[in-house]
C-alpha cells in the first residue's frame, strides 16, 4: 500500500521543522504555537479535563509570547510623542 499524499506532506514538514497544519515554524517539532494550543484545548475537551497542568510546555510558551507582546505594546505606547 502506498503512502498518502497528505502523509508525505506532513513528514516533509516535520523534517523541515514546520507546523504540519499551516507551514509556520514549529515549536514542538509538529505544531506551531497556535496549533499546539488548539490541539491542547481539543484534547482537553475530548478527555473532559477539569484541571490544568500549568507547568506544561505549551502554557510556558503561551506566557512567554504574551509577555513579549505586552512589552512590545508598552514600548510602542511610550514611544509616541
Ligand atoms: Zn500551525
């Protein structure tokens, strides 16, 4: 049985360090941050999780990105005359 076109595309993206959903640079080898979070929330819904493991890699990345965005926004605001 031959490998599907989609499967080849995903493997090529993983080999190049890109997201398998959208071709952005990946953060965990498979997904970009956006799709990493999307997958986490999907799996939470499927499993019916009540608690959140706040030390998990995706939460740390999310927090780091938010902090960077906040600092950038503050720099822009303070940079105005
Ligand atoms: Zn993506």
